[in-house]
C-alpha cells in the first residue's frame, strides 16, 4: 500500500494505534460477542466505555468537578444554535470575530439575541487575532471566542480573564493546547480533528450554567443532557468509544503538554521553511499563528492548483486550501506525524525548483 499523509482539516488523521485497536475489537469487544456498534447505550458494558472516556479526558484537561462532560451530536454547527437558544434569547451577547466559524456562530446567535462584535480582524482578511478590552462586559450574557481558526490559520495564544461566562469553540485545537477549564462556562468541540471520528461533539459545561429559558426542546437543552449523562437519546456510541481510545493514546504519550511540544516542533518546522522561502508565503501574523492549521501560497493561483495536484500524486493528500481562502493548507493535528511534515517540505523544495 502506498504511504500517504492526510493533511485534511477534518475529518482528520487518527492515530494508527487507535485504528489498530479498534480493528482488533471490531467484531468482539472484550469477549462480549458484539461490536461496540451493536451495543445498547443503556447496557453496563457501554456505560463502562462512556465513563472511561469521560475519566480520561477529565484527567487530560484537568476538568474540575464543577463541570460536566457531554458527548452530543450535530457538530460544532449545532452548538452555534444550541448555545444561542439556551443563553442568547432576548439578551446581549459578545463575540470576537476571527473568521468564518466565528461569523457562523454570530449568525446563529443573532436569531435569538443581540450580537455585539467587540473585536474583529476582518479588516486584514482575518490574518491576526484582534485585541479587545475585557472591561465593562457585564451587560453581556456571555463572551464567545473561536480559539483556533481552521480556515484562516490563526489562534488565541492566551485566553482573557473575564467576569462573565466565557464560551469557547475549541473544535480545531482542543487537546493540543492548555485550557484552564475552571475559567470557562462552556467549551464545545467537534471530534473530527483531535478527539476522534466525525459524529461526536464534546461539550464541557459548568454545572451551574443552566439556562433560564422555559420549555426548551429536550434535545437542545444542556440541563437535560447533564441530567441524563448524554443518554437522553441514543448517543454516537461508536464515536464515543473511538474518543476513549484516542484519550488513552494521548495519556500514553504524555498528555496535552506532550502534544503542545510535538505540535510546536511540527508547525515551527513548516513555518520556518515558508518564512525563509522566496517562493511560498504565509499570510498570518507570526504571533497569532495556529499550531494546527497552516495556510500558505505559491506565487499565483495556477501554481497553487498545480502544487495540489502533484502533491496528491505523491501521497500528500488534502492540501487544497478552503474555497474561501484559496492556496494550500496543512492541518497538523495531534495524530499527524512529524515525518509527514518532513515529506511535505521535501516536496515543496522540489516543486519550487521545478517552477521558479
């Protein structure tokens, strides 16, 4: 089989060790005679899977007992709506606009409340993280940040300390940088980048952060999901199992601190090459660069298209930039290997030499 490297922004590469363990247990999980995909979500054996996943991520992220861990469905896009339905109705809410996904979150919130964009980097095509004051935020029901911007390649390096509920969309860098969960009211993240397989959304919510809206649809009520331990309906059982295996893998490697070190090495290697090249360029301001999503371009769009095609032929997959941004994008999530970055740089050197 030809060796390939998957640079996809999501669904993204999964650890080989995780895939091998899932393969080994696919037909018969722990001598149960069943696949996890066949198990009742009400069974004792699945409850063990669920509680194991929760315990592992609780340790990885140092999640305090004041917060609950939920595994829901619908992706981060559903959380844009669910969050606003629970907490924005008839209220003023604050958002920092750092790109496509924060804009989508703002659009959903505007269905229910009054959205105040307290800072934006739109003026320079979202190539940086804007500064904003944390003073006088008391009139807002919450402050929402997108911690890493998958399309644009920017990320918050530190989080603000605020005296109102802090909400984080951490979909594309959760478990790859340190979050002080105790300072947050709610964190949500789609699984398909650093947690596991597409179909699961992890939500970490402070137990006292309960909506005062009456008659919420049960499926869209955080309170309902907390009371039912994510089991109000049938959850994405196999996805939760895979997430638990990924959490195990992260623990074995040394946890989030180890991931930060590894991702810094991977991203710095690629950024350093781009910055010293006269052929390639990265539009993102240095201090705001993402460790996980690196956009770059060649001198023109024709060469960009040629680059993507020839890279694909060599097994360097899914490097095409998002249609709204163009160029190329290398997504280097936790499971992406350092050798893949080295293979990409080798190809970039070759391509530059052939297309000067």
